[in-house]
């Protein structure tokens, strides 16, 4: 008698923060394995310890998965969607498909690393090859260490080391076709995941501002390197101007790789006028800050929750729900702060200069914990990224690595006048102030009553008065920071004794 014919062997290609088909090392390796490929995305919102996707990120994810599914269909494939704990879902898929290989891009969040360690034990025990690849970063965190053997906590030497490690190899091309299995496993319906808001539907501004997916990411990069790069040096500091690449959400979801961006910007700089060199260098430096944030998260996994600097364990943060809500809703009474927060709510994104201003205002003017700002950004940013978000908030608050000095407290009036001199940014996102002259657009409480009347502004009615006076806030913040430093210095000998 003939034996039972074995079922077809396949490879599982697990998409994570790598929702693209070009420059995808895990995909390339899966193709080279020579088996039919089953692409899969797993939504794990059950495992303890994970940061659940915020509302804006959930909206972006839904659009990105739709886009990836379309691209896979063109290649003769499709995307299998499953919801549940990573290990349980992968075990089930291995059984259903007779998979002999699992290929995926590595993650760097503590939760992701734990999952990978578990899979490294589970999958081979099932007789399946488990292959993990880079691709979300330019350089893997383990390869960047100080000569002394420690980890970097200052950006400048990290950047120097990073430049010495970046590979000049070109990005990998996308495949023309993917071999499909004879039988597909069942897939869940994306709409059943309810990633997009329904009632109320607050995503209208996001749909207006963004086109999601790998093709859009490539187009945005092409546009940036073709026409915007030379203006980046000046435009990147002006929130009213379209001077940045806005690639951050595409990078966060892996719709484009940092290697693709780095190589394209470098090539554009080499081919452009001399003025583009400085712009390219400035932009690549920002990409390196992204790498630095991941380096910190990898080596200090408590970064999203705990201050890196021990003196901030005793910092006298305040609790004020009303002021927190005013900041979140763009009703702090400082136009540049309010414009930034309203841009965030409407578009799911905020200009980097505005991010620094609003973060400084929350942590230093209001003395509210940086974790409150981190949580709000996590929920409202389409480019929410655990490494960047936590490292940046700690940097502004002064509690992080290579942090801004504690006495650096942004004056929101001067920041507005310097980086939005005509008030165009404020007028766009705080339209109730649009009629004010530029001289008062960043300090409406100093405007003459006649100017307020002509502009239709009634402070405290249709635009709030400042929720705290700048001078008072600065004095209070400096006193709090000095007190925390003194308390930490006093406690240091006991701490060292306890450790010894």
C-alpha cells in the first residue's frame, strides 16, 4: 500500500513592525528557503507587559495592513490575520500549515524581546527553523558599545560609533512574485478587529493628512529628496512650513526602512548643490537620534516607565488634572503650545520644534510628570514609537540620557516669536486668534483691548488666559529641580552603601 502523501511544507513570514516588501531581509531569506510562503500579521493585545497600540496608531495600522494586503495580492499572495498571543498563534499556524520555517524582523521593546526568547525555544522544539533578522534599525544595538565595554548614554560618541558601523550595502529589492501554498489557512477579517474609530469618528483629520502604506512612503521619500532636502536646514525649525520629511510614521510601522532613507538622502546630497550637504547631514543626524533612542531602550528596558537619572526618583512632580486636561486640549493659553497640541489632535502628528515646546511646558511650567505626556503622545501620534517617545520625553524633562539641562526651560512666547514669527502656525490651528497682529499673536493677553476687539478675541471666553504665568513657572521649576538634585546628592552615600 502506498503511504499517505505528506502535506506541502511552507514558510511562515511573520510581519511585525516591517509592513513592507522591499528591503525586507526576513522576506528575502524566506524566498531563498524555496518553500511556498504564508505571510501573517498577529495582533497580540493579550500578553501582559506590552504597550497596547494607541488610538492613532490603531488607525494607521488598519490602513497599513490594507495596503500590504493589496501589494501581496499583486504578487499572487495574501495576508493572513490572526489575533492572540504570539506563541499560541504561531504554534497553531505551524500545525495548520505544516510550516518548516518561521521568518521575522526582530523587535526591541522589552515585550517583543521576551516573545522572541520564548519563540526561540518553542519553534525549534516543533521541528521548525526559527530565523530572526534586522531591518528596523541601521545598526543592531549589541554592536555599538564603548571601548570600555559599556553602553552609550551620550549622543555625540554614539553618533560617531554609528557612522563607523553603517553598511553601505544597497537596500534589497522587492520580489516580483511570491509562491503561494496549495491551501491557505483561515484569516480573520480586519474589520472585526475594530482598529478604526466609529462613534465618534475622530479620524477625519488623519484621513485628510495621510496616505498610508509602502508606496506612499516611497513617494514621500522621493519628494523629500527631490525638492525639500535643500530647504530642510531652515524649514525643519519652522512649524508653519512644510520643511520636514514626515517619514516618521512610515518608519515606525516599517513601511520604509531606515537604510532606504539613509541611502536615498545620502545619494541626493551627493548629486545636489553644495547647500544640500548641510541639510542632509542635519537630517541623517535626526535618523541617528532614532537609533540612539532604540539603543537606550534596548539596554535600559525600564526607559518607558522609570527615569534614567536617579535624582528624578524623588522629583516633586505635581498632580493637577485640570491643567493636564487644558494642556491636552490645546487650552493652556499660550498660542504656540495650544497650536502644537491641536495639530496633534487633528493630524496625529506634531512638528518636532512644537513637540519640544509642549513637552517643556508640561514638565517644567506645569511640573506634571513626563509619563503623562508620554502616555498622551502614545495615544494620539500616528508615529508613536516606544523608544523615541520615552527617550524624547525623558530628554526634555531632564531625566534621561544626554538630557537637556534642568535649567533649560523654554519660554513659550519667545519660542513662538522665534520659530513662528508671523504667527502662521498659530493662525492655522488656533483660528480664533487669526485676526491678531503678529506683534501679539504669541501673547494675546498683552494686546491692547482695541486689537482684541477687532480680532474678535475675548480672553477667558473664546481663548483661554494663560493657566500659569511664565516667570512664576520658571522660578517654581528651578526650585523643584534644585531641591531634587540636593535630595539625591544627600541620599547618594546611603544608596552606595546599600549597593555595596
